C-alpha cells in the first residue's frame, strides 16, 4: 500500500455532456449556475482577475461559511479557471487552481476539470461540504427550481 | 476536540511528503526507529523524531519500547481511514461534475424545445 502521490497529484476528471460548449461554459462560469451545482451562493464576475466568494449555508443553524475565490482565465466557450482555498488572508499564499476545459464533441461537450494545488486545504473544504451537505445529496431538490431560471437563461441572447 | 478537528490533524499529518515516505518505509519493513528511518531519509534523526511524534499523536503509528529505542509501527486501520478521506476529495468533484452535466443537459433540452417551437 502506498500513501504517496494521490493527494499531491492533480485531480483530473472528464465528463461527456449532451449540451453545446456554449451552454456548458455558462453553467461552469456564471455564478447563477455555479450556485446550483456547488455552494449555496456564489458571487463573482466572470472576468479574469475578478474577486469573488463562495458561500455555504447550514440550513439548520443558518450559519454561513464564506470561501474566497478569484477568477483566473475566461475564454468562452473554451476555458474557465479560478483559484480558491487560499491559505493566507486576502487571497494570499497557496491556493487550489480549478480549470475547466471544454472540447466540442459530436454536438456535445467533453468537459475536463483539473484541480491542482495544496491538497490538504482541498480536503478541509471537502469536510466543510460534508457538514453543509444538503445540496450534495439534494440534487432532486433543485430540479423543480430549474424551470424558472432555465427560461431566464434561454431568454438571454 | 470535535471530530472535524481530529480529521484535520490526521490530514495534515499525512499531508507531509517526508511523513508519507516514513509511513511507506514502516509499512515495507514492518517497523522502525527514529535512527533506522533517519538512515533512509535526507533528514536528521531529530527531524524524524518530530515527524514520528506528529504521526503518533493522530494514531497513524504506535510505539513499543524495545531495547534502547522506541520501535514504531503503522496503525493500518487509521491509515485506511486517512486514505479514504483522501479519496473523498475526488468523489466530491465527481458529484459536482454530475450536477454540471445534468444542469447543462436540462438547459440544452429546454433551448432545443424552444427553438423547435419557434420554428413551427
């Protein structure tokens, strides 16, 4: 049994999505979508260098935890990357870099997510998420809400 | 100390490359002392002792006094627990990507339906 390499190598994940790169790009890069698949709230401009935050809310206590992030690169509909989990205040020190790459694939999109950086911190966030878990297992909760904002998105040119 | 704090300590204990190498050496050889480990590592015996103390504190190794030096062994149950937690990070991304997929496909379907309706 080896304990090396796993946590210090990057996490790389590929997923095939039956949606155009333009749609997938919106979902991974716009806060109104990001808050549907990840934190309870997300505030950032989808512009390189923009500073933002991700917020988790404990539905029982109302307590919130805010994690700072900053947008690194925005190249629609090809690439979106951001940093989070900064070790030092004011977005200093080590951080995790998350990169979404979108490759057109026969009418759909091949989405590749790469997370590199200080793995220990990444795990602390995994623990945090576990404690603010509702949204992880609660995907079904969001399906009924989809209609309204999908309609809004489609109305947007 | 809360369960989370314990886990944080466990994680940072195993997050250090030197300590992971020490765990690998202990697993391979069954047990070891600060002296035997320092002979295999580019760090001093004192540094190894400090690392062993960190690993001991979170239960990843246990010491038994034998002869003049303490002999350390890996606690495999605790190690398995730590490794499972490492895997959890990847699992979290798998879950997020599945949600991204479902969300994007829902939006695409809605757009397709709208376009079809507009075309009629």
